[in-house]
C-alpha cells in the first residue's frame, strides 16, 4: 500500500525543500516519493528512495527515482549527507487491517520503528550528516529521547503543526 501524502508529509516536505541542496539524500520509507522528488527538485546531488513495500518500489521507479527495496537499512550500503524519514508512528490499533497498518503503525507502542531506525542510522550518515524526521505527539518519546542521548545524537525541532488530535513536529538530528 502506498502512503498518500497528508499533513505530516507536507510539513516534512517544507524542511526537505530547505535542507536538500547539494546533499546526497536517502528518503527512507519513501511511499509516494514526495520527499525524494522534493529533494531532487531542490537541487540534491543525488537521491535514493527506499521502501519495504513492493507496490511503492514499483511506483517510485515509474516516477524515475533511484530506488532500493529495504527494511530500514537492510539493503543500504552507502552513507548520506541527509536522511529523510516519515516513519509509521501510531501505536498498534487492532481494528486496523494489516496492509494499512504497514504505513501507519510504528509498533505496539508506536516508537519501535524509531528505535530500530536510530540504532542503525549512525552507520549511514556522512560526517556532519543529519536526519530530518517527523514525529507525532501520539508517539511515546521517552525511549526515543533516551536512545538519542545514548547515541550522542542531538535533536532540534524545526517546525510544528497542531492538528485536531495531535501535534506533528519535524526534528533535525545530528
């Protein structure tokens, strides 16, 4: 299932537009390719779109993007100046079907994908590289903050958007 751009995608896109110029960019969990295409249009040196979903990979290829099918970094071997990620961030909802939950659910509590991502990401960042990632107020942050601290990664909130039921934030991490 391809995740269609929504408020979270557009909030993240604003920062990708500002931060991609002359960078080697990885769009993790690319989905529809909105972030990868934005990075490319904003003058990125190179862009790779990565996703776990075969339908998304085929869609991204049709958009002319360099793509890699990968579960997080499982098939990634390069290092990047900028890694962009709009991960699934909601806690598991037993009412949601399996296909839809792949695009929205970040695990039982909602932070599990973040934790896996942050444990792996230092190996894929160039010196002085950074991460731009979206996070929701619906995602528990205590374990994320603890892991970032342990990995000596620092976050800076770049933008926020209040929605009816949540607050979305875009963090830059380096």
